[in-house]
C-alpha cells in the first residue's frame, strides 16, 4: 500500500467521539510524516520508522516528537466538557496520568488503527 492510499483510507474514516477523532488525527499525522511513499509490509519495521528513534510511544510523546503543550493535547483528545473540567489542559486529565501520558496512549492506539488498515 502506498502512503497516499493509506492517508486516503484514514481521512475517509468517520470517528464519532472526540477521543477517536484525536486518535485518527494522530494516525494521519504519523503516516503523513513518513518520508517513504511505499508503506513497509513488515509491521515492526513500520513501527520502528514511525517511532523515529524512540523506544516506545511513551518515549515518543515525552521526547517531544508529537505535541508538547498540555492545552494542545487536551484540545485534540477532549470533548468541550472535558476541556472545561481540565481548564483547557491546565489540570491533569486524571489522577494517574499527565497529558503526555494520555498522548502516548493515543499514539499507541493510532498505530493500532494504522495496523488494522494494513492487514
């Protein structure tokens, strides 16, 4: 599959929730950032390329490879009521995670979305 074909598939998806829309946007951004035109058939190789040197999605997020500001991450992944409850990302999203942790989880799910469309 080519990069353009996969981007077309991802852009045609119609996720309903704010979270799913954000995950889909991350998937599009990850594929769009690839410098290859042909998507590798080996999923492990694809993940290695997408991680861009990071060990995992947490390191990718915390290493500044994606969004770095809490408010930006919250805006991508939250509903308006969740944004209000977190004061546009000023407050942590929950008791156990920071916004960068939540972003890492979303990036991991974005990779799973990509994987599903390649198999």
